[in-house]
C-alpha cells in the first residue's frame, strides 16, 4: 500500500467537462455550461503555420524561441504602451503552468480576490503558500475596494504577499475600470505589493469597458500572464505567455529554473506557429475581433434571458462567463434540502440537465448560492456548427439580431432555468 499525503483532486472545471462528455456518450441530453473553451475554428494563418513547423523536432530554449519572444514583446509593447524586451517574455505549455511557476517563484503568501478562478488556490497550496481571501461584494458585482485590500494586507506576515488579479474575470465576466486600475497601481506601489495579473481574456473584452492592463500602471512589479487559448480559440495548443517586469533579477531566474525542471519548454512547432499570432496580420486581428464580439453577444443574450427570468447576475463585460446567484430563492431551495452551491449545481444537473460549477469552487463559502456558467460551449458542441455560426455572424455584419433563432439550445436552457426559478417561488 502506497502511503501518500492529502488527496489532490482533479480541477472542478476539467472534471465537469469529462462528466458531461461521459453522460452525453451514454445518451443523456445535457446543456453544458460548465467549461470555458472558445470553440471557433482557429485562424487558417495559424494552422498553416503549424503544418509548416511540424519538422521542428529539437528541444527549444527553456524560456522560448527568440523569434516568438521578440514578436510577443513587440505586440505587447503596443498594448501596454511600453518598450518591452524579448527577454522579459517567457513562454510555456499553457498559462496555467506559468501561474504555478510564478507562485512558486514568488514563494510568498497569495492574496486572492473572491470569487477567483478555480486553479489559483489549489496551485498556491501545492506550492505550500498561505492564501488570504479578499472577498468581493455580492451587492456590487463582486467588486472589492482598496480599503478591503489594505485590510487583507494587514493580515499578511513579514514575508509579504503577492496579489493575483484577473480582468476580464473568470468567473464573473466583470472588468476593472480605468480608474480602478490606476488606483490599484498607485496603492500597490505605495505598499510594495507585487501583482500577478492574469490577462488571459484581455482580448476577449465585450467593448463596453476597455481592457486596461495593470502593467501600464505598475510596470516595475507586475507580471502579466496571457496566451493563445482564449482569443484565438487555441486552448489545445497549450501556449502560455508571461511578461515579466524586467529582464534582470531573481524572478526571471527562478521562473526559468522551475520551467527547466518541470516542463523544459513549450512544444517547438507550436512556438514556431505562434509567431504568426503576434504579427498584427489583418486576418488574425479581424478573427480576434469577430470572436470577441460573438462571445460578447452570446454572453449578453444569456444574461438578458437569466435576468428576465428573475435570476440575478452581474452584467458581463468580458470573457465568456456569468455568475448567477439564487439567494432570492433560498427558502424555496431549502424546502428541497438545497442549502449549498454544490447541492444547487448537482440539482441543476440531475433535475434539468444544466451543467454548471458551484460557487464554492471559486472560493465562496459553501452556503453561498452562486454558480458559474460558461457561455462558450452551448450551441457550439459540434465544430462544424461553430464554424457556421462564426461565418454567419460575420456575414450578418456582427449584429446581435443574428442570434435570434440561431442559438436554440441556449434559449431552451434559459427557459428551463426560468421554470426552475419559478417553481421555487
Ligand atoms: C482565468 C484563467 N486563467 C488561466 C487559464 C489557463 O489558460 P491556459 O492554461 O490555457 O493558458 C484559464 C483557463 O480556463 C482561465 O480561465
């Protein structure tokens, strides 16, 4: 018998995805809102570039191919209005791996706003780091203030902390305002607080609020994490990007050291093909805009449907997520012995075939009745259908009217949720 430590469970988002696929394979009809994956076909410029790169069989340098890092530095110099050096860029198999490497490289307590993406806390714990929760206000779309942050920081010991933020946000779909980012930068500078800014959805903004990178306000101590997964629908390529505050110093050395001992490098053909993503080609930029606007319109349609059905939910601004809460239905739910987000999510799956994730997976107390729904999968289950929807969206001039009648499963699922809510009144 092997003697091992604490269990290390599979990440809830990957688990729900596997469960849904198993249930579907067994013939059960389910509506999959559990997993955030952009399903549109990748730009052909990129898939062609990958075909050309297939013969690159050598191990690449640990931090990544020089051409790719230079292209990324040039691209984000424009986005951040900075003069980035290629050596500030480290690429890896997914930004998830980089986030882990960065937490380990910082090696200090982690301040996590709540709700936060499912993997940050488990990663911090695997690194043996203490996590300090910074609760967002459910009455204000889960925003938190600098006073809240200051109070959380006061609990941190002499070793200091790193703040991990994420805008556009998974799970809430909210984004930081310009003012907030400016104030956050000034606050973090004054309190000597480094920031990891997960901006993986930075190019999936809905248009109402501009994505404002934290690194613009705090270039000397912000690390930005991004990658190809979301705005280019290339999650399976596993290419993540970290942009470090400087080429000097311990952070880069530690991150590259960790990378060298765990993943060695991101796959060479993927890296070679990824250069095409950062050349500001008109076709690739247009693809990014088309997908971002379609994700935004789909998410908004869901939000409108849910709020019309009496299910409260922060208004989405970016990424492809919604965080509805059922607090208003607490007595009706209690009547069915549903008092936690886990039970709520399980009931939605078992009783009406709607797959979601419980708020608990995002750091909420178990009894908070919030769930997360990803808008990115529904009606795009089949890849041909996803391609047809994107083509139709472009042909219709990217008008939200195009969605009337083209998202039957989304509409049906919202109706079911509305009936579920009414049955609780
Ligand atoms: C907020 C957030 N950060 C990071 C990631 C990881 O992305 P990847 O490892 O594909 O770069 C995800 C993926 O779902 C995410 O939602």
